[in-house]
């Protein structure tokens, strides 16, 4: 396993970096591409862990990751964008600089706190857990800060990817039945949210959360 430690750490860092690609992306198409890259990197990470540990269930997890996270979910998001997002420009409540600053603070805090909990020299857990917690926190931040429901779906996907990274990175692979359950949950969740976005746009001719707030009595 030690022979692959550097590669695994590098892949985890790349997965975390894709979150910042989502933050700096100003068009929905670029956001979806970043989601695809994140899914592909998670799939490659699963393959690497399967090869390094001899856990062949990781190859099944890799296949599911590529199909669901790099295939079906981006397809649903792309359909939603072309259906309801007319200008296809990402809008947020905070400026890009503040978003990046807040995201860096979340990453720093995650590494600081988890470093104190698990200590150094803990193998995969030392790199995977702080990166996973960072992704979960930044995903929640994206759901709160970005205006369009489509981007809130992206935030949900980032949170789930963080949970998935924590599972495969800290335990060298979750039981297959658990992985299947997680994939089905996130897939059903994205599909339901996609349908809701379509219905909201059909009913109110907008999905901008700022405009929807004006509908409250």
C-alpha cells in the first residue's frame, strides 16, 4: 500500500481541487464539466485503491462512480440547464473573492481539526478525511450561497462525493451494499430535484431563489 500512497494523496488533492473549479466557474456548462472531472477522479481513486489493497469490490464502486457521478448526474444537470437556465450564468450572493476566501477557510479548518483528531502518520485517513470534510462543508456553502436550484443540486452532489471519499479513503472501501445504497440515494435525490426544478420553472417562469422569495405572503 505504501507504494501507492503518493498517488492516492495526489488523486485526493485533485478531487478537492475540482471543488474550487466549481466555485470559480461562471457558466453552468463549466460547472457540469467540473462535476464530471470530479466523478472521473473519484472513479480513478477507487481503481487505485482496489489495485493497492486487493479489494475487488472497489472496481465495482469505480464503475458505479463513473456511470452515476460522471455520466447520469451530469446528463440530468445538463438537461435541466438547457431547459430552465436561459442565460446559463452562475449567480451568487457573495463575490467570487469572498467565496474563494470562505472556501479556503473551510479547507484550512478541516485540515486543522482533523489533524488534531487523527494525528500524523495515519495512512490514508490523514489525507482523505480532511479533504472529505472540506468537500462536505463547501458543498453546503454552495447550496446556501448560489441562487439557482440547479447549483444547489451541484452542492448536494459535492456533499455526497465528500461522504463517498470519506468512506473509501478511511476504510479502504465500504461494503458493496452500502455503496449501492448511497448511489441509489443520490441518484434518486438528483432526479427528484431535477423534476422539482422543471415544475418550479413551469409554474413561476423563474428558478431564481431571489425572485421566488418575493412570492412569500
